[in-house]
């Protein structure tokens, strides 16, 4: 019988070793369940839904740190570069 070496497989007795099975599934591998060298099922890992990234409110943070002050760093940099 030809086995697919790239896909992990377990037989019904080995299915008790859930630690190894869970490690394969967490790694994203599909696991073949075999009975007498015949594939009877495939266990496919669940795809995780990516949560949307929540970014901090940078404008509110800048307002809290600097208040209403206007920073002229860019203007000063342009003036300094104009000298060279």
C-alpha cells in the first residue's frame, strides 16, 4: 500500500495519543485516520479567523501629550537643509 509521506497519519489505536495529534493540527497539518492501511477519514484543522487589528488613537495621544502646541520640527528641518 502506498502512503503519502507528506501527510501525517494515525491508526485507530494511535488516536489515543492526542498530544501528537493536536500538535500536528496546531501546525496546520491535515491528519489521515487509517484502519488497516486504508484511509477512512481525514482530520482537517480549523482555520482561525484573523481578528481585525485595533490601532490606538494616535491623534488623541498626540493631543494628550502635546496639547494645542504646534510643533515646527519639519519647518525647522527645511530651513536647516536650505543652508547647505
